[in-house]
C-alpha cells in the first residue's frame, strides 16, 4: 500500500541523433518518470503499470534499488513498447519510425493501465495519484469514483490521444489537478506559446483546483482560480543531459507536492527541482537516497525566492 501513486505506461527509450546513431536502451515511460518525480521526495509511493517480459528484470531491479513496490506492475505481455526519440532544435521531439519486433506490446494494447488497475492499488491512506489518460468519459467516471472512495486527489496528464479542445474542457474540471504544456496549448487551443497570459486565462477558466502549466526550458506555472505563479527551470547539476520524461517527472512531483498540502508556488518549485534531477542523466535517476531527498528539499527552500506571481 502506498500514499502516492503514479499510473501510466512504461516503455524503453532510445535517443536518436541527427546522424541516426542510437543511445543505449533505457527504462522510461509516463508512469515510470512520474513515479521518479514522487520518489525524489518520498519513498511512500508506487507505480501502477503493466510490464513486458523482455524488460521486466530491468524495471524490477530499479524498483528494488529504490525501495518501490512492484505489487501493481504485473507481467502482461512478452514485450513493452520502445520509443525512438529524435529531439529538434526547438525542444520538440518526434517518434522516429523504426521497426523493432522486440517491442510490439503497445500495438497489442496490453500496456495501458486503467481505472480497474488503479482500484487494486488504492488504500485508505492514498492521498493522491497522477495518471496519463485520455478523455474517455467512462474511464473518468470510474477514476473519479475510485478517488472519492478513499479521498485521494487526482493529477491528470492529458495523453497523446487527448486532442479535442472541447473534450479537454469537459474533463479538466473533474480531477483536482491537471497538467499541459505550451506546445500542446498551441496545438490544441491555437494559443501561440509566446502568449502565456492568454494561455493562463484559458487554463484558469477550466481548472478545478490547480493546473501545472509547463513552458519547456523556461520553467512552469502553477495556476489556480485565484492566481498564477511562475518558477524558472532549475538545474541542480548543470546543463541537461537528456530531457526525456522531464514533463512526466515534474507532473508526478507536482501531484505529490499539492496532495501533501503545499502552496501553489511551492508546487511549481518542487516540480522544477524534480525535473532538473531527471534531466541530469539518460533515463530516470538511478538511485534515490535519503541524502538526495534532503539535497532536493534544501534546493526547494533556496529556490522559493525565484517564484514570481503573475
């Protein structure tokens, strides 16, 4: 049983450079990176996902090294999907079309955790969970009912299938928290990335309690009905090594921060600190320790002065 949950898919990540060279294969996925964002601040967390036989050992090794239960990560497929990512100069990325029969579980539809998977992980002590989810109304009815049963707060990360602006406006008020980035706001709602105040006004109007708005390398906003707070990006260890999963990681951290009672400005700082640690190596942070948690919390305290209300 865990107080904070990350619900989302796992996969393998491979970075492809401009010459077609590929990095080593690393564990990744929306659920795994969101869990890492929680784990940097507390060990009282768990991942709700589904594993493929081909990479189960690598994930289980990471769980064991970091004191995270694998009770809610059943083996459900021979393979897990692989994302071959090529980053562009503007911070976007594309999934490079590369055929690899070792990673076809996603095509089979086995790897997406849903409301019934969450139900098996919820307990009376669960305070919050993040979920990478589309706008399906049946799933949202089940998710809301499950959260209400234990009094947990929901953080929604709109997944790659959630692209209808009207459906998003309908779903966004259901969870207490949700997150979206500036590229998505531009693509879905037609608001240019440069028009941040227009985006904030839109997001404030469709948010229940808090919207965590990510603006790439610039930083992030915590938006409520009463205000918005901006925190610049925070790089604890220097320049980014790999941006993969930083959005997911910051969303998990923001969920933990808000569900554990922190103010919106502090939510933005904690999320950006977690994202900064995530960017320091290929894949997630390999090992979370009490010393790293203390270091991260001290960095949060020092970084509170960076936050500006807008």
